[in-house]
């Protein structure tokens, strides 16, 4: 690998173990029932254009760290949306609308979830109202609008857009399709997570290797907890689960450390926009609090370099389009392998089969191109 020398300087910010770790299939599947998970696969796999996304062997990276296999689930090829989020919001729209053509769906989003809701509404001939904050890029807004959605821009941050969505939806009798849970609002987030679990159903049929470790990106925890629920449903053996977060938004890490939901005050937004979240969602927390082995936080420093190396085919024989939130899985694995103590504690060795979730492609094309340009400069 041409760029392997630069990895020597890659280090994590924080790394902790979960003192309350106790993986229980039964408890996890009480939160996200098997019936939900099975229905999501049955419905989504029947959609026009459905096919499993590739599970790519990062063979060049494997050799570098003397591991058995590193698998990368490439969600950049998920339907037209280039993100795992296509599985969640659109499925929730279908279940909540239940064939009613006269409803309007709404959501607040930083990008990919809103696109999924808009696409799901368009598929079913429904109207959609998508609330975004002023921090959401114009290119993301245009992408969402291309699926027939009305974009409603709100001053402030994501939380402000969510409040506006809830208030206006109540006034207008719109159906909120949100991926974040709050008190008395858990069904839709559970449906959304059930959609995400389709990734693990696919992986269970794409390889005969037992997965020993999964590195999972976390924002509010929806994808991570959905993957864990998928593991509880489909995997025979339980892998070690390592959660990854930006150091500026490590709300899962803080909550695991304190053994209770802990809100983090984000001083500076991470480039990992979908992961820059200050609070864990209620439903995911019910799964994450006991199922996660370790949490790791990291800076944004090497995101552009990793995105560029994916594109150049430096990790595998395949050239991969991976966005800013796809990079942390690879980065965190490298960081863990660089630290002898952590590598040993995780049991990362020649028998290890690692799973990484490449959760998005170039969902923000302008940002992606900027990262490629910056990454090329750094790798010179």
C-alpha cells in the first residue's frame, strides 16, 4: 500500500470499555422485535431495483495489519440514494402511510434521512415536507428536492429544524417520519431501524466467515443499534462491537462511561455531519447501553485522506466512493491496530474478520470533491 507510512501517526482521542457489557439476544429483540426485522427485509427486498449492496474485501489493508479479513459494506450503491438511509425512512413511510394516498409526510434532516423520506413519499405518490437547518448544504437540499419534496429551511441547527418540523406537523396534521425517538414517539424510529437491519441480513448471506469485530459509526445511534439488532437476529456468533464517534460529538461514549444518557455540548461541528450529534436517541440507547464492548472517538484530521485512498483503490482491488461518514470505520481500525494495548485487548489478530460499514457515497458531491482535492494534497 503506497500510503501505509502515513498511518503511523493516526491516533484516537478516547477509548473506553463498557463496564455494563452484557450482550443478550432476547433483550435486544425485545427492543427491536424479530417480526419488525423480518418484515422490513420482506418489504424492502420486494422493491423495484432492490439488490444487496457489495461486501468488499479490503485485501490490501488486511495484509498491512496481519488480519484475516476486512469486509466493507458499500452502501454507496444503495438504490438511487447512495446511503444506507434509503432502507430506513422510505420503509417507515410505506408502513405508516399503509396505502393512504391522502397523507403528507414530514421530517427534519441533515441530509440522507430526508432524502430517503422524500424518495419513499415519491414512490407512493405522497407529498413530503422536509425541514433542514441553515447548516445543510445547498447541494443536499437540491438532492432532496429532486425527489419531489418541499424544502423548509429553518434558522439555527438540526435541533431547531426538528422543533419546527414537530410544531408545523402538529398544526397541519402531517405524519412525522423521524429517525430520532422521544417520549411517546418510538414506533417510527423502530421501523426506520428495522430497515437498516437489512444490511446484516445481506451480509449473513454474502460471506461464510464468522465476523469477529464490527466497527460502527454513531450519530444518534440508529444505524449502530440496528446493526446490533441485525446481529442478534441473523449471526450465529456474537462479534465485538466498537462504536466510533467524532471527538466533538461523543455522546454514546459519554453515555456508556456514565451508564446513563449523557448529552454532549458540541462546540464545533464535525465534518462527519451525520455523526455530529450531541444526544443518543432513546430507542437506540436501550440496545447500545449493554451491547457495546468499546467506544472510540477521533478527530476529523484524516477523513479527507481516507476518502481519497478509498477512491484510489489503496485499501482494496476495488475503487470505492465513500463519503465523510464512511471513512471512520477504516480509520478507527487503523488507530486500534497502531496501539498495541488496544489491539491486544480487542483480540485483533490473524484470525480476525472485521466488518466495516461504508454507510454512504458522495451524497454531498461538492463536499466529496473538496475532500478528494484536500486528500490528494495531503498524500503528496
